[in-house]
C-alpha cells in the first residue's frame, strides 16, 4: 500500500457520509474503530456546516476485538433509532471495520427495525469517495423509490435534479442557479436529491418526466437505473460555461417538449470581454487542468472555446470516468493523466510549464511552489472555497463567476510582473508617495533617497552619458544605472561616458 501525505478522495464510507449528511431524515450507523470519527471534521470545519453529520459510530477499541463486536453494532443501531428517530437508516463499515467482517446489513436486519434499512457494501480497498457516494445514492433509490400511480396530465413538465450532495464543490449554489433557469424555461422541479431531500422525496422520484444530472460522479448510476425502471430520460450535458449552458437549455427543452427560447438573449455577461482589446492578453494562454472528471471536461471546453486558452494538459483522479476524460483529451491533442498521486500531477506540470493551472487545492499548492497562477475548479477543497456568498459554477451566472475566478489570477500575475518592472522608477519605488499627492514626499523619504543617491554616485556621470541613459525606458533605467556604476567601479573608471554605458551593457549581456 502506498503511503501519501494527500489524497484527492477519501474512502467510500466518506462518500456515504456525504449522502447521509445531505439528506434531512436519514441516519448512518457506521461500524468503525475509535479513530475513524475524524471524517466529522470534513463537514463541520471544511464545509462549515452548523451541525454534525447524522452518523453514529460503534467506536470499538482494540480490547473489543476479543469480544463481541457484532453486539456493539446492534447496540449502536438501537440507540440511533431511539435518539434520532430517522425515516431510514444506512448501515455499513469503515475501511478498518471491514476487515473484521461483522456484516452490518445482516445484523441490522436481525433487529427487525420498523424503518427501511439500507445495507451498504463499499469495498474500501478497491473504491473511493465519489464511488461510495454514487453507490449509496443508488442503493437508497433502489430501496425507496415507489412505482408511480397512473400519471395524470400536468400543467407543465416536471424534472428531478440529481447529484448534488454535502461536501460538494459549489453544489448548493449550482442547484439554486439551475432551479431558477428551469423555472424560467417553464419546467417544474419534482425533487432535488440527495441535497436537502427527505425519504418521502426519494419515494416520488419516478413521478418526474425526466432527470437533470448535474454531477455524473454521484447521480449517473441512479439516473441510468431510473431510465431502465421507469423510462425516464436524463440529461448528458453539464451546464458549466456559456456554451454548455446553451446546449443544456436545448436538451431540457427537447425532453420537456418546449420551444427553445432566444438563447442569444440569455448569454453570460463575460461575452463583452471577448470583444474587447484587453482580451488579447488572455489569448493563447497555456492552461493545465486537473480535478474530478465533470469539472475538468467542462473546464477544458470553456478554456478552449470561450476564453481562447490553449489546453496543454489535463487529467483526473476519477478513475470511473477515465474514458470520458481521455476522449476529451484527444480533442485538444494531449494525453490524459489518470492518477490519484499528486506527485505525478506535479511532475507533469513541471514538464509542461503552463501559464495557468485550473485544479483542486492540491494543484494550488503546486502552483504556489512553481509561481504559476491558479484557480480552484473542483473538489477536494479547503475552507476558503466554500464561500458564504452566492457563487455558482453552473448556468449563465456561473459562467460569469468562472470568468472572474479564472481571469483574476492571471491579472494578479500581470500586476505583480509590472510592479516588479517598475519598482526602481522614481514614481513607483517603495518610498514613493501616492500619485495623487503630487510631489509632496515625507522628509525622511527625501533624506533616505538622497543618501542612496550619494552612496551610489561613486562614479561621475558625464552630461552625454546622462542624456543617453534617459533614452532607456524608465522601468529598466534604474537597473541600467546600477549596472553601469558597478561596472565603472570594477573597472576603476572615475567618469562614466557613453562608451562606458555601452561597455557595461555588453558586459552584462554576455
């Protein structure tokens, strides 16, 4: 087993926790040793939820392994029912508890509880977090969804939104944005699941006309099952970016039997920038992408079609969607990197020398070490990427947010570059007063500048040399002066002439 300092995904039982925490009346009884309760911190500290996840741990210890750990699980399940009174219960094992093979599903069934119990078999050593979330949502739906009664005529088409969960990247805001968009199109929402859904909501999923899959890593398996069981079609387009959002509108209108609106009137506000002179600064920027499959594939399209970037590399840790990411990479003439080893990602970034990185928090750390601008586009994330403000990634407003998020790191890089170039000029050095104060300068700064000038004037400049120096652009003039004076000092030249200036230039250009 490989030891690592960072993982893009946790074990699959963390994915199950994401589903349980997203819902409102589901409880998860997790057979786990005392140390596996760390996952609570992901929700209370990282996502900053005001409540603990609805999870009860058996928290057995080493000394319990010689006794009846199965009975510990039964006691924990009974206590959870009595205390939390959930409408349904998930039961499963953590990666450590999986090794003792206590079979939580069979133990819970033996208790003959009066609520639905959904056993989870999540192979911790073959699968990871997103798969665990997908499988948990799928099993919930298999156990709870009811066959709809004979459908009656509806005043307008109805859909479900599938995939948003707890600990998801901007899921809360994406749901709000896409809900508003669907309502504007004349489509009603039956259920959003699993985020904020109840057991009663899950039971009526089959009542919808079609499903909107916002996050295929979590919602695709369930959508495919609903298609097989209830003949519900599902969307293939993820509305990330202006162009994809327009394709999404056409797709849902097709499912709903509605006329497609004048999409030109529903464009994102960032489009004006593409028509401006300033946008030429972004054209051809070399960009590298890494994250979950959905966001990487969508971001590559946005980068290429909407921002004018050059995609020089991309990859994902979502092995279940490796085929989709490889197909995407072929469009841009690059080879996809499928890995969960951040060191491999860093090695590829080092080799490709991108000008912008779009990735996870890990790629941001890599970018900081390499001095490359970076924007976070995918989970896993840290606290600062769960904003208190409304910041969707999807829909037309999401396209505006993406534009700001991606362009700001590049503009900050330009700003720092310009500051570095101009810092030696008399107007831009650290001691200069604000420009709106004119020539007013604090006395101590004047004294300091004078002393610096006195210290630097170890050689005298001729009038002709000063005039020639004045022809050099101001943002490099200070460096040219210092280099020439240093050269004159090294060569024992008392008076700097035009010839000395050019000799110094030739010397430092070697």
